C-alpha cells in the first residue's frame, strides 16, 4: 500500500527535449574542495552511466548529451572516507531529471537540499509533483492508520478489506488525475511518463493504445515511447477476445495438465501462491463460485507461483483452503512458465476463458466473478 513521492518522480518525469547542444549542469555546494567529489549517475536508454568531478571552492560542472529526457542523480561525497559495502550508508543524493538544457543546482551544505534553477524540465516535474502530492498523501494517511492499529486489528480480514477498497478509490483518483494531464499535454514528455505509470497489471490495452496514439509522434518514437508501446502489445496478448495461449504443467501428483484439456468448458485460469495473503482471502469466493457453477460447465485451473522450496506450503494451502479443483505449478516462483506466458506481474490474477479457448474476462474477484458467471449461465 506504500506510496511515496519517489513513486511520483518515476511516474511523471518531464517533457521530451531533442538532443541539440547537450546539457550543462553548474553546481555550487558551499565551499567544498578536494577530496570532495560530485558524481552524476544517468539512465541512458536503459544503461547506467556515471561521471565524476572534484569540487573546487564548492563548484562542479557536468556536460554531456542525452537522447531524450531521463532520470539522473547527483551524489556528493564530502570526504575521502571509502564506502563500506558491509554497512548501509546514508548518501547525499539529489534526484533530478536530465534533458539537453543548461541549468544550475545550488545548496549551502547538502546536495539533497539543493535548488534547481534554469531547468524547465525540473520545474515542470516539481509543479506536477505538487499537483499530485495531496492525492498521494491520502495513501500515507491510510498507511499511518494501519500502522496505528493493534496487531489483532491488522489481522482482521474485514478491516483489511475496507483498507483495500479505500486504496482502490485513491488509485482511481490518481489514475484520473494523470490521464487528465495526458489529455491536456499531449506534446509533453511528462505526459508520456504519466501515461506509462498508469499501465498496471490489468489495464485495458486496446483503450490505452488509443490514448497512446494521441501523444506527440516524437514522444511515441522516443526510447520510453517504444518501451511503452511494447508494454501495451504484451498486454494485448491476454486482452479479451484473443485466444488463450496453451501450456502444460504438472499437477500435485506430477501428471501433466494442459489448458487446452478444458476446451468445451468455461475455465478460470487462476494464478496464486501460498504466501499471497490477498490470494488466500480470495479463495473462499472461488470455492463458492466453483460449487455453484461446476455442474453447469465451469472449471478452475490453479497455477502456483510458489518455489520448489515452498512446495509443502503450497500443498498445505490447498488442503487448508479446501481447494478441490486442479492445481498445477512448475515450482519456479515468478519464473513460472505459464505466468511469464500470460505476463503475470502481480497476484492474485486470473483469466476467464470460454469453451472455444478465447479470453473473455480477466481479474475477476468476489462479486465480479459471480456476476460474470451468472450472466454466462443465465442465472
């Protein structure tokens, strides 16, 4: 449930700036001199690079070029004390957004408290961060409320469920705010970053592809733009209406089970794990649905994202939760072949497949699953 402003930074980076003339960063940090050093760490199209320079009377300077606006950090090492890999250090770091522009960064004592001037990129980021902060603060309030509860309350499923429901409302508010920004700023690279940050594990790829195409062509062709488009294409593989990819995995007795074995029935392909608390909370809903619709042509195929070391826990969870449908798993955790085939990044996750083998719905939980099945079986 934790959300921080660092998450905002990752989700709302700045607008695109063409690679013309490069960047120049002029820094001033007090009156520090050698051995004090400044390090510039840059994410260059997925590759991490680092530049460094000694401070002279508090001054330092970096020059270079980026192909498009990207995330960067400036770290200042105040003395020659070597880093101790065995000890967690507290670094003096300033995250920023790097485009091909000239700007200054100044502070009296610590780079993390520095002010950035002359950078439209970082000014825009600060503006949008401030715009979103009140919404993200609601998450913080939810976290604080949970932490303040006695342990018994934290284990109360009904209470946790109310928190999850309230969290969903906040997530929707964040989504709407970002999409509103995208609609009003299609030429800003920040709009691309905000858009990309909304692409969670169960987004509507067809709808989001339409939004993506409203963005500036240069944005779509940027490094991040191509990454975003690829993400949409991947999700489209499991979009409603497409044929479900077949696979086979061993059940609890080692017998190979194919998804295509379920042709002719409606089958819920359910990805879960014994260690996943939300999955375990959802199991009673699956049990009710299975009991109600099994005789009408409905089946469930559970796919475990447990590791081999946790196989005993997986089998115990099946027994404890009284799951009577087929359960399979290759015991590779998040590297489960079926999970990777279906691009499962979070659980619980499920896909409802019709008798012809086509995906007709996904991420159905609680009443949503019962409602969908009642509609299909006309109950």
